[in-house]
């Protein structure tokens, strides 16, 4: 059995990211700034979700299938139904989804890499996960996005970070 859990990125990165949402939300309320309020609500939601995933999230791989708990939802899938793992670039990092025969996808608790949560050795954990099917089953294929799509995701992350910093500055200096 393989058990994967997300971990904190580190206090120097995670603490400011987790605190920024509620602080920006408070600044939006006190200064009646709709931009700060909107971004603060979103950042607070991301922070709360990250904390729930950190506390409850786990991916377990057995010789006969996967069990995954992300936030409050648990999913189980047999290896025969898993077509591939898809590495998804997001606005705040990367996560892995297990794609089933019918096209449905399950977002895994780990491995993942983001502003708050991370999996040390992301690529090594993904490789170990793909080799988990027991019996005479082939390792699961991994699909990573094209470099152009990854570059677009990283550019969007940079724009989001600059917008977030700009919203904080506007809320504080308005």
C-alpha cells in the first residue's frame, strides 16, 4: 500500500498566503473596497479549503485500486477503470487527477504542489503511484500538459499574484 498526504509548503510561504485572505477581507470591510472584499473572500476560501485538505486529505493506492479523500468527499476506483493520471496546472500550482474510462476525473489529495500545500518529490511520488497497480497490470499512463499550457498557467499565476498585491495596496493606501 502507498499512502500519500499533502504537507505544508513551509511557514515562510504558507503563513502569509493563509493570513492574506482574511486580512484583505477585513481591509475590504473597513475601507468599503469592493475589490479588496471580493479578492479577500476568494483568498479566504482558498485558505480554508487548503487547511481542510491538509487535515483530511489522503490518497491511498492498493494493488487493486485507489482510495482518495479530498476535503469531505471520498472516492474509490479500481485500477481497471483508471485510464491515466493527468497533471493539471492551476492558478496556484499543480495537482494530479485520475481519469476513469468514462472520462470522469478524481482530483487526488496528493501528490500536489501549490502555494500552501505540497508533496515533497512530486514527480517521484507520481511515478510510484503510476506503478502501483498489482497483478499483471501495466503502469498507469501520465499525461502532463504541453509546455505552452504550463507556461500560460504560470503567467496566469504571476498576473494573479500581482493583482492580489495590487488589491492589498489599494485597500491599504486608499
